[in-house]
C-alpha cells in the first residue's frame, strides 16, 4: 500500500515499485505510474492504486461427476493487472487520502471474478467425466481447462487482467469414496506383500532344506568314509594278524625243526652211547662168561661194596658165611684172600 503523510491542507504520497498510482485532479490525470511520490490536496484529488505484481489466487470448489460423485478441486491461479487504467475504470481501486487504504475490496472482486470463471470452466468438464477417469487423468485436464478458459475470457481481458498460469493441487472425492477406491489398491498391495512374504518363506524353507540335504549328504559321506576306514582298519588288522601268524608259524616251524634236530642229535648220542655201553657190557659179559663163579661173586661183592653207602661196622654170622666159605674153599686163591677174616673167633669184620 502507498504511504501517505498528512500535512495542513496537504498530503504526501509515496508509492512502491509494484503499485501503479493514478492521480486525478478535477477529472484530469495529474500523476500516473509506478514508484511515484508527490503532494496532493485531499479535497480535490482522486487517487487509485493498482497492484501490478503477480498475484496468487487459491481456488477451492466442489463439483459432481458424471457418475454422481462429489469432487473437491483445489487449484491456484497466477494473474497480473496489465492495464491499470482500464482496471481503475472497471473496478474501484480508489484510496482514502487520509489512511492510504482502499475504500472498497478490489482484490476480492478480482478474486471472485477469477474463481467464478474458473469454476464455470471446470464444472462442465467434471460433469461429463466419470470419477475414475478424473482421478487418473483429471489433473492435467482441469488445469488446461482453467488456463484456457481464463485466458480466453473477454471480461478479464476488458478488465486489464492477464492470466500467467494455473496449477491444480488436488482432486479429491469424498472420504468414504476415497477410502473405497483405495481398498482394491491396498488389497493388491497387501496381496503382493503377502506373496512376497510367502515367496521369501518358501525360499527360506528351500534354503533350509538344501542346507539339511547338504548336511545329510555330508553325514552320509562321512559315514561311508568311516565305513571304509573301519574296513581298511579291519583289513590292516587281518593282514597284521596273518603276518603275525605266518611269522609265528615260521618261528614255530623253526623251533620245531631246531628241537627235532636237537632231539635227533640227543637220540643219536644216546644211541651211540647205548651202543657203546651195550658193546662194553657185551664185552664185559663175554669176559665174565669165561671167569669162574667165585671170581664173579668176588667182583660182584666188590662192585656192591663200591656202590654201597659207607658202613661203620658189619656183623657176619656163621650162618651167612658158612655157605660162602664152603664155596670159596674150593679155590686156593680165594681161600688165601679170605683167610685173615676167618681167623677171628667172633666172626666180626671191621671196615
């Protein structure tokens, strides 16, 4: 807004670069332009201030589709006053010379004009289109319809207002309808999520089964290798037992052969000794065969005396010696050998 300073009988106005000020004095243009600064008399001056910058106008209106569904359209229009003189002539932009404020509401009039014009353009489009098509492709259609409708409107052109652009922010149905429309998509998304979850679980189960199969195969392979190891160990043990038995058998055979040789040698020696002893006995017997009986008895007594244990004393009775002396009396040599013993009257012999 313009800044007005009060003086006695005068006022001073200082404008801005975005406000077009038009000063009429006695029906004639005294000042006309942007960024002006001048003195004026409040009793004879008519001052109008028109904004020439870009202005945003939010739009919000309701419409009904071809399938009788209510829609809420939220849009925005950018406009600018390109002909301030024409705008001042069509719309009241006059200022209060004391406060510098508009006497009316010109921007609200412009906003109402733009809103009604845009709404009129959009209602026809929405009334001929179904709800699903508008929700899918209605944003661009509504935006183009608002932009072209406001640009081609002759009343706006005659008012000096130019449309810079239009944007559609949202097209929304009623909450219940919107929720119902979201349900299939949500169910599809949930189904896709469930399917992904089931696939992930199935993949996890498959992986677990593969891991279990691999573990089972490893256990089977380990068992087979262990069986081979046990068999190999048994084979090795049997081979060792066979080798030990063979070595033992060889050793036994060698021991038996050695004992056989020793036995044969001992038997041979015994046989040789026996044969020698037999030959000696034979020769001795042959030698004794030709000796008289008394000599044989003497020799036998000698051998007996040599083989008997030591005798401290021996008592010979007459009954024992009589037959012997009788037999010995026959030979002279024998009598002389026994004469010393026979001379004792008690028959005792001291050994």
